[in-house]
């Protein structure tokens, strides 16, 4: 009887709290962590619909956790990314890092990134237009009566769709199409908030602060150049000329930020910013028998784990040979996720795999070092398991991510442009034999784990909070509705300066008039 009663109550709870959630994700590694949230939401009884491109790279059309809806047109995310990676690595390896050629190559890389991102966002905006013009698809969305839209604001389609459907909006965010999430929604004083491209810490010299301001200004203008032209026309077309583009994409009820202050430098925040850094992390599971046997064969030396993330499976041949040579000199065993051609000088201690269970390996007691590209997911898992890093940052936010771990004493980073067996081997030996790196990462792990609520539970609670209360308007500051001039009170400063100038001018005019009356009259009398 008790079991039946409990089952009925549980069913009622699901009926009450089970919401209809429309998910508009970004493909690639961003989808990996969005999928984790979807699986938990599904387990709690929510109905999930995922919007995807027909040619999605990672987002499967069929899943037991969600129903998918295909957008019109092609996204070509995979193609754009593969072209970008190939060109970026080729240019990165050209020339001496100290030479003008290398400086020119870096400049060309920046232009290439801008061009590739511009093309990507232009195609995404075309897909948005096709979606809005598809009456059958839009009727389906309206008829479904979703409780909320959950989106990755690295693209703008989810925000526009939520506004079109007039339902609450939730961001799963680290990067926003208009910039870094924190800098967009929360006060970010540049005196101690480093712009992501500078690789500074929160302790900057005067010269660094000057550079930080200039980099922030140039970076903001660059991001605006990449996205504004395309999205602004779509916003104007479907939401009217009065829609303020500068604030349009900031009006989310909740920002679930894939970050926390164990990893990030302290800075101001806002009430609708929820931190869920490491939400995808979990205790390790048992390795497969063959992998466990290889790990155990390392003895007391332990293992080194290397992967450059889900999106980069291979590297230029010259780099692969140098990495393999450095690994072959280690007493440790190495598990290396690599999809390219097997290097000729691969050591007997190195196991190449097409895929590896990263979380389970990082949580294994024999893991000594993690060689990583510095993606957000990888860095957070390294923190969770307390494993020091040898960083090989490639692009986007990876250098900044690894720089934060380096600043906290948990990583040694290697510029891939200078990588050879000597440089890479020295970095490995430093992290392997200097215990401070492991101790610092273990300290970060303890800080990360010491929370009253797990990050994933935190994320799910706030998604359900928005569903229960049909939004979280009371948590949204009016700052997102203000122009840059009003936000910084420059209109008030201008008004006060005008008042002071007017007062000074009036006083000067009055004094001049008095002088003219007093001294001008005396002069006339004497004459």
C-alpha cells in the first residue's frame, strides 16, 4: 500500500513540475555539456525538444532523451571548424616566434578567425530567417506551448525564438555572441578584470592595465563587427525598428554560467547569474578490462593522459613526431587520443586510442598528468579530479583557460608554435616531478567540491524555478535595458558639467555687469 501511495505521489509531482523545454544548442563541444543537462532534465520528467541542423556534427536526430526538430537549410558547423583548425595550425607553425613573420602570421590568424566566424554567423542568420518564414514549423513551435527556451547564446537563434514565442529564456553560457558572459551582464572593472585575450591575472601593473583597456576596446569592436551586421538586420526585420539590438540578446531570465570562482578571478556578479562550473563532472567509473590492465602495468610511475578535446583528433605530422618522441622518454605509460596516422617513432609506453573515457581516467589514482588543449570541460574535469595539466592551447578561450590554471599553480603551458621534444619533455618533467602542481590542483579540487549544492543540481533547480514562476523578471537588473551612455551615467556627467559651465558663465556675466555699473559710472563722473 505504501509503495502504491508513493508511486501515485511521485507521478503527481512529475505531472506538476514536468515542463516542456525547447533547447536551441550550439554544436560541437558546447553540445556535450548541454546534453548532460538534457539527460538530467529528462530523468526528472521534463519533455525536451531539441532544435538542430540537418547536418549536425554531434547533435543526434534520434535520442531517448529528447525529440528533435530540424531547422531548414544546412549549418556546415563541422566543415567550418575543420577548415579553421587546419588553416590555424599551419599558420601557427610558420616562422620563428620572435620574428616579424610570426607576428604577421598571428595577425593573419586573427583575420582568419574573424572571417570564419563571420561566415558562420551569416549562415546561422540565414537559417533563422528560413525558420521564421516556415509557417508550418512556427505553428508547431507556437502550438507546443513551451514553458521555457534553454539555449547556448554563442549563437542568436535561441534568443530570437524565445522572444518570438514569448516564453522565458535561460542561457547555458560561457561565451555569448556579443562577448564573454560576465563582461556583458555584470560590472567588470578593467582595473582587475582581465580581458580574456590578454592572458593577464587580476593583479595587473599600470602598463598591463593600459593594455587591458585597449584590448577590451578593440576586442569589443571586433566582436561587434563579426556579428552585429548579420543579427541586427534579422532583429529589425522580425521584431521591429524599435528593438534595441545592444540589449536584445542580454534579456535572459537566468544565466547558467559554465564557470565558478575556483577557476575564475573574483569579480562582481548579478542575481540572475548562476554558477555551475564543473556541472558535468562526476566520480569515475570502472575502466574497461583492457584499459585497466594497461593502466596497472604502469606500476608506481602512473600514467599520462593526452587529448585535445572532441573536436581536434589530429595534428600536423611534425608536431606528432615531436610529441611521440617526448612521450617515449618517460617511465610513465601514456594514453593518447589520436585519430591521425600512427607516428613512426611511437614509444612502447604509449597507447593510441580513437576515444578515451576522459572523466574515468582523470579520476583514476594512477593518473599523474593531463595533457590538454584547455577547453572549458577538460579544465573543469581536471580541477574536479585534482590532476595537474600540461597545456597545449590552440585557439579561442583555451589560452585564457590554461593561463588561469597556471596562475593558480596547477599547469605548465607550451606554445604549440615552439613545441619540440625538448620543450614538451621539459614541461612534462616539471609537472611530474614538482609536487606543488599536484598539490595546487588538489587544493582547487577540495574548494570546488565543498559546495552546499552540486553544480548540476543548481542548474536544474533554476531551470525548474523559471518553469514554476514563468520567468525570473524580479532578478533581472534594469542595466540590461540601458544604453552604454546611460549605464555609465555619462548623460548625468554631461548635464552636471553643463550646469557648472552655465553657472560659471552666469557668474562671470553678473560680475562683469556689476563691474561695468560700479567702475564704469565712476569713470564717467570724473570726466
